[in-house]
C-alpha cells in the first residue's frame, strides 16, 4: 500500500516570507472557507511568530483574531498549528517562565492545536520546558530541528537532537529548513535516522524555495518516511516563500505516494483573494525581488521568513547610507551593491559568532550585526563597532549554548567591556513577571480577558500592547501606509502631487506630510504644536541609525528624564531597528537638558534625540 503524505498550508509564513505584514482578521476569515474547500490540506498554520505583533500594529485585538481564524478550520476537522520560539515565546527576546506557561494555556483555549517549538541554537534547555508546558496545556508538542549547513550541523548532530526531544516527550518532530539550504540527501538521512529511533513518530518538513533545493528535498524526505509537508500557493509561492502545493502534489503523486486531490476552482478562488489582499495594502510591503528564487542565498543561509522583511528594511538602510555618502562626496550604492556586501559579511560573521542556526531571532542578530558592520565600514569605521545588547546576550551564552566557539577578537572585546560568558540555564536570567503585568492592567483599568489572554498579550508584547491600547500603533501604521501609497503613485516629474494626506484612527484625524524624491516634508506651520519636548542647552545626542526611538526596552528599566545626571557609557534610550533594540549610550558625563523625540517615534540616522550638558 502506498505511503500517504499529508499537506499543510503555511498561510502565516507565506505572508511573512513575502513581506513585512499579514492579512487583517476580516481578510483571514473571508479566505478560510475557500482554503477548506481546496480539500487537500490536513493542517493550516494559523498564527505564531510575528502574527500577534502584526495584529497589534494594525490596532486589532490579536486574541480575537486567533479565535476567529482557527474556528472554521476546527469545524472542518483541519488541525491548526503555530510557530513558537521556545525561550522567546512569540517575540525576539527571552520570556519569563510564568509567561511561557500561560502562553500555551491561552493558545490552546483560542483554538491552536499544534505548537511548533524551535530554538535557533537548538539548545534542549530552551526547547524541552516548552514541550512540557505545551503538553500540560493539552497542545500537540512538535519539537523542531533548525536545519542549517555547517561543519558542526551533521546528520548525526540532528538525529541525536531528535532523540533528546523524543525522550523528553515530543509528540512530533519538525525539520525546520527555514532557509531552504538543507542538502536533499542529508535531509533524507536525518528523517531515516529519526524513524529508526521511533518508527511511529510523526515528522513534518518545512522548507523555503529561495536557494533552489527544496523540491528535491521534499522528495528525499518523503522517500525516507516524512508524514507531512508544508506548502505555499500562488501568488506567494516560490521566491523567498515555499513550494506551491500544485507542484508538490503532482511530484509526489508521480513518485507513487498517496496524496489528496486539489479542488482547482477553490485554489483559484484563494489565489484571487490573496491577490486582492496584496492590491488592498499588503503588496506595498512586498519587494519585487522576494518573488524571485536566488541561489545567492545558499552562501549566507538567511531564512525565507526573514527575507520577507529584510528587503523592506534594506531600502531604508540604503537610503540612510546613501544620504551619508552624498554628504561626504562618495558614490552611492545600489540595492544589489548593498545586498552582496551584506551576504558576504553574513558569511564572514556567522562562524565568528559560533554558528547559530539562522532562524529568528538569531538570523536577525547575525544579519543585523553584519549589516551594522557593513554600514560602519562603508563610513570608514571599524567592524564590530556597534553590537546590540541582545546580540551580546547571544554571543555570551545568555540565550543558550552556541554550537561552535566564539572568535578570539570577540572574546577579547567582551573582556575589555567587562562582559562575562554565561553557562547557566538561560531561563534563570528571566524571572517571573506576571504579577507586575497584572498590577499594570489593574492600574490602567484594563480587563484581563477571556482565559487571561489580554494579560498574556501585555506580558508577551509590552511595548506593542501599550501602543495598541493608546491608539498610537494604528495611527503610525496608517500614516506609514499612506506615505507608501502616495510614493507609489507619485506624480510625474514636474507635476504637482498632494503635499499631505489625513488618516483617521478611532475618530481622530492625523495629518501626514508627504515628500517626493529627495524633498523634505514641509516644516510645521507657526503656532503648530511641537512634536516633542523643546530643546534645552548642550550638545545634541544623535540617533546612530534609523528606526523607532524608545526610552526603555521593557518595564524593568526606568526611563531617563530631563534633569537626570548620566555617566559616560550610561544607556540613554534605544533605537529599535530590524527587530533589535540598539542601545544609545552617553559618550561623556552630563545632565539631560532635553528629550527631543517621543518614545515610539520614528527617527532617521543623525536626527537629534536628546541634549546633554
């Protein structure tokens, strides 16, 4: 009898791998019946990863979104699964233990069946507690092997890792080939080795199409006994996304596997709706290059999920770098110039920081470190001159054990800065905090929510949740979208276009100034309310890069205020860029005489953000 291979539609990851954002809940609920009608999927990835954060940015309640999105699939008998970052939960940074435990209870209550647990370091100390918490909450615990290609990451390495997860109680194993750089034959050997350990263990294979290996890899893992395969569909398949369900189904059918048929009328219905979502607003955040397969990705090994946002972020970084180059009489770079420099630097940096698997958050850390190196070196500065604290946490072992050794120059730099390498269980550095968040909700008069889900959301995404509750998140998103739409529909040379647009959020109007080309937005009219605190005396503290300015990165810190005395090296605030908080430190001792921007405001490189006297 032919072996059956079942399919999962990774609807969440399709969007994250293409661009920066994902559909609103009304769009998700509309497309769900058509996905079900396709008849070929036994599983659908509905949430996890950045899904909840995107909801918050739209001004939507993520908890209501997950409940509404999973409901139709449950009614149809289709399992739902989500992405889970182990120690980091649903975010980029580590999560307190009590918040992690609440996480699984909330997601199970909201209708998510399976949690795909992964750690970019493949550190069992991070994954195994999540296996236990998920099972206690009644979820199916799918433990992931983060696949990459290096001298350390061998077939034996992965089979041994799977053995530890199975012995710890994992219900299933996922080969998470997030960059699509797993070599097909080796992947088949890994699946075969795992099935030899436990014949009936369910194995699911997840891969990305970008580098070009994944169709061959899907065939190899299925021949070795894989049970489920993740797929995408047009117009978000291939490129930085996933293999299209049609091609995978036809390939496996020809190879003799038992697979479900595809209702092509429903496929076209879903395809049309996805295109409508792109035309509505999501396409403004999907760079054209992300539709194209690119074998250059084999060398840096960057994951498809990160490439979705990388190309959008790269546009901003290129603009910032070229502004500096013009100012200093140097030739500008093209997107391709910067991309190749970045890919080469990633390949250089990766072994130096101990070969972490290039998956969230460590892919972002390695990419951000590489990009900072490129940006600094292009300006004549030294490599390694800007390393965010979260990246240091990875290097020092605070996030888990790195697979390989750290380069001597980074060990020496850590020593010079008084930083110590860590060997404790990573969770020990992040104590329980739910009581603090519960008190904050009480003080603000916020409801804890059904199954404590609102409490969970604040605890998991503090800054984003506060911005959501205040309305600032939605206002910022609407303003950014308005600018992108205006830029895309910019008037021809010499023609007049609108100088501003007004967006309405929760009944409040926000005026958005528009600049075309290299023009700067008009200055505020006389008498208009200032955007931030008035300037005092002293020297300007400049933003070291483009991003969003925050006074603190979490509620454990006390924000600096005007009148505070600071010492050289003290942290003044942070620039959140590319999902990383980069500390802004005082170059000398002094007193803060002005804070020139508000927490959460977007800033460009070299914008004054504070004054120090």
